């Protein structure tokens, strides 16, 4: 059995992938015909909306109006932005990117991007890191922002449009509880009142202290009914997951009162039969 640690790089090990700015460059006022000039007044921007949604890239065009196809090489996994605690996180690129941000009026300023370091074999995916990072760093203009969508313009005139999907915190009306759960490599048959031949994940809780050291012994596996949002089980692979557990207010009859949402895969282990 081989233990493979995933997504456990601390921020200190991440590598900046930004281009330094040229301090001698002279800023000029864009003409009225550029995309940034048509941005809404600052009073129309409610920055609190940024953190309520995941923002999925829906369209991207350059200054001439031509679609930037290279940003859509993952048709089923659009580039996604998350804003939280003064930081912007970019996912569904090859690596996870992140940097600080500030919003003043309709001026969105993103600091140098940091990145995990992994290789991706899918055609065009490695290039996504650079393409997304170049466009999302520096000074952007928020053209529009509401619960359904976000549109930003870059200094070069590119316009990126994102659709909003509510975060779990928004959907469940509160902050989830952080828990860790080990999911065994194989599912097992279990009784379900509505589904014949139902297969349950086999799970057990894992506890860590504030230094990340495991505490106590892991108990026996138990049937897990329902699903874990964002997690796709691969038979033969045992995973330790970091989850957010949310209480569901006024659930329907016979429906679960809690929801589990995947935050990250802490470790994976290939188990031979």
C-alpha cells in the first residue's frame, strides 16, 4: 500500500507566479470606447456579494470582442473564483492559485498570485495557470456584480464574465463545522427504504489536534447514507477527507438533518484487493 499526500502544501511552500510591475510605466487614461470606461459607478458595487458565491467563468473576450478559447479547455470544469477573508482563490486551473485582494468602489486590486506546484497532462491545462493568473492579477474594473453574475475588465481590455453559484455557507445559512472522515476503499450493500441494492460508503471519523497530529484510535467503519457534496468515490482508493458539516434547517420528512461538503482530500491510499 502506498500513501500519497494530496493538497497539503502550506502557503509557505507555494511559489509566486506573478510578473513584477514596471515602476517606470506611465499610466494613461483609457479612451471612452474601452471596456473599463463603461463600468458602473462605484456606488453600484456591493462587495459583500463576492463572498456569497462561487464564481464560474462563463465567458471571456479580448478587447476586440473575440472569445478567449484557451480559458475554456476544461469545458466541464470552468475556472472558478472564491473570495474569502481578503483572499482570492482560483480553482479548476492546473494548480490552485491564490492572492490577496481589495475592493474600493469598482476597482478590484489583486496581489501577486501564489501557486501549488504540480504537473497536468491534459492538453492546455498547464497553460491555464498563466492565462488566468495574468488576467486576474493587478488592477481590474468591476463592470457589474449581483447575486447571479460578476463581470470584470482587465487593463488590456479583456472582459471576463462569471456566473454565481451560492456557497454552502450561503445555502445552509451559517458556517459549517470542520470534521475529518476516512472513507474506505470499497462500498458495501446496505438497506435503503427507497433504493434497491443501495451501496453505502464505509466511513469513520478521524480526529486531529491543532498541530495536525492524529488523536486517539480510529473506530470501526460505519455505513454512510446519502452523499458528500463535491466528492466522487473511486473504488479501490481509501481517502481521508476534510469536510464542512452543516446543519440543515427544517429538513423534509425522512431527509437528513446535516449536510457534508468536501473541503479537501487530505490523503489517498491505493488498496489492493
